[in-house]
C-alpha cells in the first residue's frame, strides 16, 4: 500500500523535534506556556513533517537543498495522502462527540509531541465564533426594534457594535482559513471528509446571511438580491453534495454519520429563507423552507432514534445537543416571515423548539465536565435563535408571560455568549490552548497494525496530549 | 473454643479492647462456612449474638473502621454493621426465625432469597418484604434484626439501587409483546406457585380500563350532540351513565394503586423501569383528561377560563420530559431499543391535552402540546414502522397493541380541528392517516387471535373509539350519507369492542378468577441466572454466595 513507506519515515523523523525541541513533559501551566511561546518549529524537520498537508504546488516543486538530506531516502514519489480517507477510518480512529480525540491504539501522521504550524491547528469550527456573534447581533437588533421588547429601550448601538465585532471576526477568520486553504489544502480536504467537520463548512455562509439579516439600520436598509444569490449559492451546492451523500448511501449514509452537528447543514435553508424574504423573493423562500423541513424531519427522527449504527453520536449529552433547538426555531421564524404572521404552523415549530430547550435545560448537570473547544461557539447560536423566535412569538401574543420569556431567553443566550467570549479569550491569550493540535485531520489512512511498535507510539501519544490542557482549564470552562 | 463460647466471653471482657481480636477470631472460625447454615456446626445462635450487638452499639467509633471485617464474620452485609443508636433492640428474636434472618443478612440482596427458601413463619409472610415500602414495620415491630437491616440499607443508600434491575434485564428475562412473560431460563424473585398479595398483582395497566370507558363516554357525548348523528336521537343519559361508571372506576383504581404505591413502592418502581409498563403511567392522567372532555352537559363545572387545565397537564409534561429525554439522550433506554406500540400512550397525552385545552378556550398551551406531540409522534411513527433489528420489544406478529397506532393521529386531528376551529386540511390529512392505519389493521384481523387476555387490552380499545369520534367530527364537517354511515359503523365497532372486552374482564374476574395473575414482569432478578441452574432461587444464591466468599477472602487477607 502506498502509505506503508510513510510509517518508517515518520518514525525516523520523530526523534528530531524531541531532541532539540522543548522539554517533552511540562507539568505546570507556566511550562506549558513556555512551550507555546517558544518558536515552535525547528526549521528543517517541520518542513518535512508537514509537507504532506501542503498544497500540491509546493509539493511538486523540486526539493530545496535544505530539505534534501531528509527526503533523500524515502523518495516520496506520488503523495499518498491524495487518496481520500474513507469515512469509516474517521470513526475507527477518532472518538468523542466531535470526533476529535484519537483513540488510544491509533497513530497519526504528524508529530504528536510538538506544536504544529498555526494554520494546521486552525479548524473550520472556528467559524462558530462568527455564528455566535452574528446571531447575537440579530438578537440585539430585534431587541431594540421589536415592539414586544420596546419597554427595554435597548439602544441600537449595542446591535451595531456586536455587528461590527462579528464582521471583524468573520473577516479575520475567513482570511486565516483562506490562508489555510492556500497553504495546507490537504488539511482542508481532510476536514471536508470528516463526518462532523463537514457540517461546519456551512457556517461561513450562514454567518454571511446572519450579518446581512442583522445589519444595523445605519449600514443598509434593504439587502440586494445579489447578496442572497452570493451567499445561498454555496449553501445550495454543499447541500446537494451532503444530502446526496445521505440519500445515496455508501459510507456516508445518514444512519452512519448522523450527528447533532448535522443540524447545521439543515438550518442554512431556514436562514436562507429568511434572507430571501428580506430581499423580496418569496418563492425561493418557500422552496428553501420545504427543502429544509423535509431534511430536518429526517435528521430529527434519525437523531432521536439513536440508531446503533450511527457511530458519531456521543454516548452522553454534550453541548452539541443544543443544535436540536436551532432548526425548529429558525423554521418558525422563516415561516412567520414568509406568510407574514406567526400562525399555527410557526407556533408548532416554535413550541417544538421550546420543548426541546426545556428538555435539555432540565438535564443541565449532564453537560458538565467537557473540555472547552472553539466549536462550542456554534452551540450558542441555537439558543440565540430560540430567543429570536420567542421575541417573534411575544410580538404575536402580547402578554407579560411571553415578554418575560423573551427577556429571559435573550439574557440566557447573551450570558452564554459572554461566558464563551471570556473563556475563549482566556484560552487564546492566557493559557494559549485555544488551538490544540488538530488530531482529527492527521489520522492515518489505514489502520495501524496492532502490535507494531505499539508501546513506543502509545507512550508518545498520550503523555503529550494532556499537557495541551492544563488542569484548571476544562473544569473552569465546563461550569458554564 | 467454638464461636459460641467466644461470644459468651464477650460479656465479661472490655469490648473496646477485645473486639478486634474477637472479630478476627470469629472470621477465622466461621468464614469458611458461614453462608451455609445447613452445616450447623459453626452456627451462631442469636441469643448469643445479641450481647455482641449491645457491645457493638457502644462501639460507634470503632465500628466505622472495622465494619468491613465485621461484615465478613457476621451475618450482615457490610453496611449492616453500621449500628445505630436509634435502632432499639427490645427483645431477642424467637429462636426458630434465627436461621433465616441470619442467612438473609449475609447476602447483598437478601430478601428475595429468604422468601424463596423459607416457609413463612409464625403467621407473618416475609416473602414479599422486598417489595414492601417498610418491610415488616407495621406487623412486626419487634423484629429487630429486620429493622437493623432495613436501617442499614437506608443508610447505605444503594440498597434500592441494587434492587432495581437494569433495563437490559427486562429484555433478557421477559418476553411477549407486553414483556410480561418470564423466559423459561429465568427465575422470579417472588414465589411463582401461588397467588401473591392482591396489591402486588395489580398492574398500572389497570388504568387503561378507565381510558377505555372514558373514551366511550366521550364517544356517546359526541354521538348525542353532533349534528351529523342527530338523526339517531341518542339521549345524553347514556353519556352520563358511562361517565359516572368511568368516574367510579377511576376512583377505585386510583385508590387501589395508591395503596400499592404506599405499601409496595418497590413494585411501583419496578413497573416504572419496565420499558413497556412505563408508558402506562401516562394512562391515569389521560383518563382524567377523558373524564373532563366527556363531561356530561348535565354536570356543571366552572373551569375558571381554563385555569384547571394547567395543573392537569403538569404531570404529563414532567413525565414527558423524563421519558422523551431518555429516548434522546441515549443510554439504555434509547428509542431504537425500547420503541414499542405502547409508546403511543406517551404521545397521545399531548393531543388529548391539546383537545381539552382548546375546548376550554385556551390557545397557546394546546398548541404547545400539539407541537410536542407532533414532533415526537413523527419520530415514534417512523421508528416503529422501520422495525429496527435493535428493537427488542417489538412483537414479532400483530397483536392488539398495534391498535395504538390509530390513537395518536385520530386524536391529533380532533385536537387540531379544535385549535383552529374547523376540520381543515391539516386535520383531514391526519385523520385520513388514522383511517388508513385502522383499515390496514382491520384487514389483518385474523392475525389478532390467540393472545392471552390482559387488562392492558383496555388500552387498545380507546384508539378505535378515538377514530370513531374523529369520524363523527369529520362527518359534521363533510355531511353526507357515506360519512354518516361510516361514523355510525365505527362507533358501533368501538362500542362492540368495549363490550367484548368488558365481558372478557367480567368472565376473568368472576368466573375464571384470573383477572390479576401474578405480575411476573415486576419480579425479575437483577442479575441473570447462572447457566445450567434453572431452578428458582438456586441461581441467585450461587452468584451472591460466590461474591460474598470472594469478599470474605479478601478481607481475611487484609485482616491478617
């Protein structure tokens, strides 16, 4: 097999960073910080290590003299990573609700005990930050403009500042991710084939639509249909691809890959429908609502069943379950926008979301003890969407109860976003653990033959992993 | 020096100092045969034990540390030795009950085995103690070891946990569409030969009788008041009569079941953990909703603008949060495992509640429950239709339980019609789904024969009644001879069914006297029996004994 020459090559290379690199087991937080503060890569071996994830153009270049001595013996003729990693491998090699933890017996292609280049550690989940902020911008916009919450006298400046913040974060993250595409295209491709990560490829486009919907009055009055086409086009294209995979079977059929994150690929339809109404196109909005609803039904039933075949489903509850709330509440808003009133259908969708919300809240103590990751941001936007739907509902049914509900849910979602914001900042600048090594993209293509150098690998695997997360971090962030 | 003399000498020596030595000695003397009183040679007799108990009580400080080693040599589970001041010992226990108490004490889950092995003694039947709420407290105040053990179980806190079988045990040990028949390889913890106390045999599915009768009251109310069936000129007295009968039945059942919950709480708990029975916990609340919906016009009740509706729905909502959460959040009770037609009972409460709320003039609350019901009905319907291979409770053949398929859509159509005020397209779509399912069951009617009657069958009559009521409502909207005759026909069918089931109930209750057979479903063991040992009691004993012996060995090692 093409990958078999790889194994020895990386085993040969591994000792190098360990020799002149940082101390392998920094126990304290200060030591961990020291590791990440140091210039991370010893120049030569890194260039060889990460080359497989580089874009083809850089691979096809004639080897530079500096990397020649290393690359001399293995003679890597065709890059074996160009072959698609099959979906089953992701399930076999990874675990965790986001499929981002390596199983104990697995090896990866990249060195585990040194920090990778920043771009390789930058996952597509990071767009979740924009999702959270963008939905908050919409929420505060409607808090300041909705008649149901007029008594709060929320200033539109809040909306504006959050919107600018969301825009800035979107611009930054898009730029960085574009760089990743340019330099490490293989990594992006592997994220795309990852059964959970692929859903996050919808996120940038959803964020764009969020920002268009939540644009403050000072910026624009009515969006132009071109914007809808620009943002909805990629979503539709991705949907054709993803839904087709679900339907047409194969390794990525829905009963295998179903995961709460799959809601992300459904909710885009409803957001697109809302935007279509805003730009004045009612018929595409209905089309999108229908498509979204049909697939939402399928995803909902499949997830509820917890089929034994769906391997990506976390065994316990996890923040990712808040995704259940997103689609029905977005659907209710979309329906109300399309047909002009918050009628029985809207209410049915809204109440489904509300019940799911309650049924998650009463199990709140199951949600503790998970490690913070940047993907958590995407789990805040369902709560924000539910608050938005509640505001809509409070407009339709004016009573103190509905107003109180709208207020409480909005505060809850804002508090959650704020908490995440703080913990993200802490992780980013204080602990410097916001972007740990992204093991999910570096799994081997074939199963490691059991027994082969197992002890060596395992001893290298896990001691280095926990040091990425100093112990106070998960506990502190998990209290949310 | 045998164990008895050791104990006798305890009265003379200073317990604080000598206890450790004594316990080690006891352990060495007794442990190898302590669990088999048939040997007799090294048995400790209780009158000799009670002095030790007294000294133990003085030893609060020591017992915490040494409780484990005590538990080896002593006839109690480890926690049994956490002796308490408030557990008074008034008198020594009679000699002949000693051996049974002694034995039961040495086991982690002692009560069932004691019941299996022993004959009832001295008039008090202790075999059902494990299901009693306060085993022996009322009728045997002086049974001090009993009290001690109970107390220690409460203190340890996990005695109850061990008593409840995990969910997979229900699937392993039981069979049948209602999971109420013991597999041949299994043994029950209660004696199977003779009837148990009535309360233990009274299942929660008895409430379905109230549902069946209550839905009939609703049907006859609709027949007497609907414009489409005006030509029948049915007197509202029929409704009143049925309603009063339902009310009476409801009160009786509720009182009886309350007694069961008070006296045999463990049995109720086991019913709640039973994957099929748990759905029947919705039925009392649904029956109450039926009573409100079928309220005769002659009975005047002021609803205060529907305020009474909220407390009625609160228990249903709480149960739903629990049950649906179990489906979704995984674990042993995920839907792909426990899905069963009787899950419809957990769904249909939403629609019945929405129907009642909308009839009382509410709007938002009914839509809430309608939405919740619709979402979960879609999930359940798809799951049941798929007949997943992991679904362990789905009956292989058709069974009356499949009539529950008709219930949810027919009540949903009624509820939606009441919410929006007219039997519109959405209502009709849902109604026709129900009608099709009904038809597809009726054409397979000869598959439904040959099953044993049970009280749960009452639950399967109310879907037909629901379909009949929906048809009456539909005929009121689309009034023509066909719909009118259809509503008439379906009403006749449902009433005939109820009459048949009533007849069967009466025959079983009065003539055959087996209306409430032993409820094996609640009496399964927590651990699977050892292979090869099929005879009841033996299996449990062997497993527990082995565990105890292992424990004793380790502790002996530690003690030395």
